């Protein structure tokens, strides 16, 4: 983000005191209207819901409302900056929900980073909402929080940093393979980063039929039996790197078709990407500074490059996915986000570009009809 954007953003937020607000859907011009909106008329509505709980979906805002919840532990590329500093990001998510999908979203930041407390709090407030979007919660805590809430609640719960990233990444890969003339099943994929986004990407690629995936962390290639793996990395190892190859990221990357970065700035050197296979694809998704710039990757012979930045072509942006995805889930009564839904969403995003090129494998947030297409794919 440029210094200029930063100053302008601060001024915008100061001028408007944030960027979202709540408005009534009906006017209250007189006592007659007040009697319908509030007491005594509202008592009949509450009694109706008490007798028929399912009618809360049509008699309240719940079926069009998402809670966007964060504990501030992993905010953008800024790290653990706490709940108050996370609030502007959650407001931004809510503004995007409203603008692109007509969903009323509420930013909720929690002054706790204890997983049990986060779970208990979200579970307690869930009756007010039709879905829960978890946001900017660090790994590995995010896995436990999402999994437990999915088990306990009967509404969709999705950690966007995991699954939104994976869906849009898959959409980009579907089109990138068309550009270079390769098939998903034949790809050799190497990934740097095994946190929230990395684990979700690997799982979704495996679900869609990619057979050879090797994930690397700071200690190198992950494989079953390696010392020091946490629970999620053990799960990751169970379906990746079946040959139990050992070595550094640079060693694993030699001859790979796809190199995915969800790690940190500058991790992919020119020397590393120059050893990739012909027709290689690089997804350098660290933000705001990618693992390698598109200019450097192209100079080293990479065919297709995507990043998380809006000032380069092929931005992998979660906002391409989540407004339409939640719109579809709310409208169609979906209770859990499964792999089939994620793959359909990815294919809907990819399908928005009928003739992909190296410079355009992913649509933009503003492509007309995109969010409706994702909603319909659900």
C-alpha cells in the first residue's frame, strides 16, 4: 500500500467515523408506525417466533445477516495487532458484503484470543445471525475455532482466510492451466507456507484432483513422520508428499509446475523460480509484499503470475468469493460449507473469463454479474 493510499484512507475513515452504519428499513413517522415497529405490535411478532422458531428467518433480519468476527491475532500482513486495530478491516468486509451482495454484515472484534472463549462468545451470539465469517484469526487456533463452531452451530461458519483464499486460488489455477495447456491431475504443486491459507489450499487442490502436492514450512518439506508437526500439519502430511521427500523449498521447487506462496515477502528468489518446469505458474500471495514480484518471476521464465495485490494483474482477492458465496448459502439454506460448494464457487469465478490469458486468469471484484454467478453456483 502506498503512503498516499494510507493517508487518504485515514482521512476517509476520520471524516465518516468508520465506513458502515445501521439504518431502519421502515420509517417511524408517527405513533401508529411506532406501535407496529415496537410495542405493542412487536409483542405479537415475538410470540409468533416463540411458537414457531423457524419463522425468525422471515420475521427478523437474521437470514440476511452475517457476523464478521475477529480476535485481531492475524490481521492482513500486520500480524497480532489486537481487536481495536482489526475493526477497520472488519468494517471493510462488511461494506463489501453490503455493496456486492446486499448482505447486512456486523463487525465483531473480541477482546480475547483464547480459543474456548472465542468459541463460547460466537456460539452465544449466533442466534442473531444467519452465518458466521471468521476473519484474521491466527493458525493453528483458527482450525479448532472453526471446526468446533461448525459442529455446534446449524448455520454456515467459514474462516475466510482459509477457504476464501483457497477458492479464489483454485479459480485462478483452473484458468492458468488453460493458458499453459496443462491438466490439474498432472500438476506438480509446491507450496510455501502451511498456516491457515496454506492448509486450506492444499486440501481444496487435493479434493479437486491434484495428485502431487508438497507443502513446505520453515523447516522444509512436510511429510508424515517428520518431528515437530502440529495436528494440522500432520493432517496435511497425510495426503501430501507421499514419497516423503525431504529438503528445502528450493530443492522441492525444481521441476514443479506450480509454486504457491502463502508465506512472506521475497521467499521466492529468481534462482528458485528459474528451476520450475516449462509453462510454470506462480501464485505469490503474501500481502502487501509478495514472495516475488511479477516482473522478477516473468524475467525468470514463469508463464503465469498471480499475487494478492490490486496493482498487478491476476489479483487473488477473497472478496471475489465471499459476498456471492454467503449470498447463495443464506438464500438456499446451506448449513455447512463443504468441498463441493467451494469447488463450484471456484469454477463459477473461473468461468467468468471464457478466454483466459496470462494477464487475465481471474476476474475483478467489479465484473458485473460475478457475485450473482457465485451465489447461483452454491
